[in-house]
């Protein structure tokens, strides 16, 4: 707020990017005066960049001028296709990448799989990339009898991340709150269906029965059933993966950078 006011004092144009997944929670926790201060501060910006149409609608609902809001999609890198990373083992390859905590839902996946372990043995391989709570994760894998199904990769980045994205057939991120996760967009660019939740901007890119499945946060049975649907019908992996690839095109660098340039050029 102080930086914005200082910039306006010197006659500068101000562009604010709001990418915080918990901004709605932050706003709702404030007093009425605090909420008014947030709205007044945001309205002082010349442009407020939101990640999705749903976020734009929410900002308008709290009193931000619609004319100030520009929807600019999160940018995701162009995919680096590596056919040698594909493994033909008659298993569905499921991937999670994110923080290993309650918010991202990784333990809900583990518990859902553990309840139906026998149905998935030999049909599914689930790899997890992430950090924090590693000991708890390994304990739940052990207690759930999932050593033959689940593999923890540790924190993944760079070449290892690209290899995993090429290895995977299906991506899962059953979060409790989000903006619009880059990991989902990355998975879509690698032609993966996505299993996720109806939070933040996710429903704008993950469409039930079209390029993925929507489950309720924390619902272990729904998570399992969504995974099982792809295990039982492999043709869905290809069909929904192709749809993901089509839908993610407006999030790739050339498209997003073109829109960002237009936004800045209008201001100057």
C-alpha cells in the first residue's frame, strides 16, 4: 500500500499482480475498516492483474472497478517432449507435485489409495514430488501398505521435473485453496488429464468429463474413484489429455507475453 501511494505521488502508473491463493481468506479475515482499506488500495492501481475470470468476478464483488482489472493467465513453459521417459508397463502413471501438506491434499490421495490398495496393485504407479512433511508422508505410505504403488521423489525441479512430466499419464492436485497452479498448467501442456478441486481458477481449466475430473477437497473416496476411472478406461487418458493440450495454449509464453505487452503499451 505504501509503495503504491508513493508511486502515485510521483505520477507513476501502477500495475498490481494478484497471484496469492489465499487472498480471499486474507480479505475475509479483516475488519470492515481493513476490508475498506484493501479495496481503496487496490482501486488506486491503474491496472489490477488477476489470474482468471473467476478471480476478476470476485474482485468486482468486493468493490474493485471492473475497468481496472485485466485477466492475464499464469504463464507456463513450452513442453519439452522426451519420448524416452515414457515407460510401457501397463500401469497408469499418476503424478503429484507440490507442498506435502494438508492444503494441497496429498495425504487425502494416500489415504484414498490405501483403502483400495488391492484394486490398484499392478495397475497404478503414483509418484510424488514435493517437500516438507517428508517423514509423515513416508509413514503414511508404509502404514497404507502402498510401497508397491507409491514412490516419493523428493523435491523435483529442472531436468528431473521434465522427466517426470514426460513419464506421467495423469496429474492430481486436490487442493483446498489455490489461485491457478502452474503445476496443473504444466501437466496440461504435457497432454495429461487433471484431477483437481473446484477452487480458485481451477474450474476454468479442468473440466469434468472433458479434460479431467473435479473432486471435493478432502474427499478420499471421490479422489480414488476419479483415479480408478482412468485406470479402468485408458482411452480417457488419451482423449482427455488431448483436450488439456488444446485448452492450455492461451497459457503458453507467446500468448501470455503478447497480452502483457498490450497491457503495458496501453498505460504508456
